[in-house]
């Protein structure tokens, strides 16, 4: 069925439905901890094989970007380790009457 044939009845949308929809977007369920997140060291040979051989990307460009990725690997580890140690609080309420 094509979307052009679907007719929407705007009359069924009432205030409670609008509040529910607004709540979904303004107060989404959020994962507050990343306890099982693990960064493994990049596998150079597999990355090059996948990008260069399987997807025919330029080998020099892949190597350059892979070197950047490896150089920033420790920075990423430190960043996420700090996130685990210092969780931030998230606002759970708004000034709307739900």
C-alpha cells in the first residue's frame, strides 16, 4: 500500500496524545552507564582487507586514516574511562504537566 493512499484523521489527535508524543521526544529513555563498553585495538590487516579489497577504496587514504585512528585510540580509551567515573546527572522532569 502506498503512503499516498493513507488518510489521517486529525480529529483523533487530542491533548493527551500530544502530551504523550511530546514526552517521548523531550524525556526519552536514556542509558546512563556504559559498563560493558569495550574498545579493542584496531585490527589493521582486517580493516585494510575490508576497505581496500572488499570495497575497493584507495589504499593510501585508508592507511592514513587508519594511522589517525590508532594515534587517537588511547585518547578514546581515556575519554570513556572518565565518563564511567564521572556520570553526569540528567534532567528527568520538565515544566509540563504530564
